[in-house]
């Protein structure tokens, strides 16, 4: 089966694809994963214009999630063993070998998937639900003769991790270890606990002030509060509103 027919078969399985430059990872001009399509006539035109294109997947639209195992240190076993040690299994028979020698473990979700990614979930492991370069791209191939029908349902730990609410192990329990808790520990626990819509401004102000009083450089504190707002405030403050809170606390801190 030639590459075009493989892509058509992917579309017939419900996947959304977009064109990528030959042997690369960047979308062809005027395309992005947001323009991923199931239009077979359009896909045929892509291959007529450039037969050697790579293929990208819009994972969220395809209801797919990929666990990306890096091969940066020529050691695939280390990140896989780390996941196993934490009790996280990768029960997928649909695995692709990537151009760099890494592995992509594919999973299917029965619920809508939000486009996001969690890089460095642990060392050598990224979790992807936005986009990915896929076979039949050049130097990407499915292992062990697996088919799209072999993609299993995603484990719950991956869903939780992508939601930025999971620690790198579900086996961590409160007070499981006996150690003395310091100010930074209390602050981190408060951050991870997060806040909902009822008290967002005051909570952000409090956390930002505590970061400054802990000795964090203002620029670093601002970068951190943006990450905290995105991941632990529901719903996040708009940027303009966040900046107003930050400027107010910073001014008060300087004048103390």
C-alpha cells in the first residue's frame, strides 16, 4: 500500500491529518495542525504537489493521545523503566518508531480530548494530545504489524497528567514520609491545591506575595504566577487582570 493510500485509510478510521515538509516536523506553508482535515480530495492534491510530504495528526480532533518516549541519550529503557517504577503502564500494541529513534505509544479516548502537551512528565517522557508527526511519514514506522484498530483506550493516569492535576505518581500519599515540613513545602501544597472562581484574585495576590517574600526574583515570580494561573486557577484570570493583581502586589512589596 502506497503512502497516499495509507493516509486515506487513516482518515477513514476517523483521524485528522495535515501536511508537513518532507523529512521534517514543520507544517507546509499555510497549514497547521489546526487545519487538519479529512478531505480526501485535498489530501490527494497534497501528494500531487509534493509526493514526499510527511504527515501530521491533530490528536485532539482524532481523539488520540500519544506518550512520547525520547531517545536523547540512546537509552529508551531508562524512561520506560522509570514509568514502570512509578506504577504507570503503557498497555498499547500500537507503537511507532520515530525519526530520532524514539517511541510513540498511541491511545484512544472515548471522551473529547483537549489539545495540550505535558513535556517532561518525567525525564524522557512527554504526553501529547495536540499534534504529532506520524507514519507513513519518512522514517516513521509502526512496529510489529499493528493496525489502527489495535489502538487501546487511554489509561486514566495519562488523562490526569494532561489535566496538570497529577503528580508523577498516584502512589504518593499525604504524610507518607516522615520529614520536617518547611515554608516552601506549605507554599507548594497551597499552589497545587489551586483555587476556583470564587476567590481567584485574592488567591493569586497571596501566592505572588509569598513568592516574593520567599526571595524569588520578581521576574521569576511573574513567570511562575503565569504558570500557576494557567494550571491551578479555574478558570484562569485573563492576562490583563492577572497583570493588574501582580503590579499591585509588586508595588506594595517594593514600598514595604
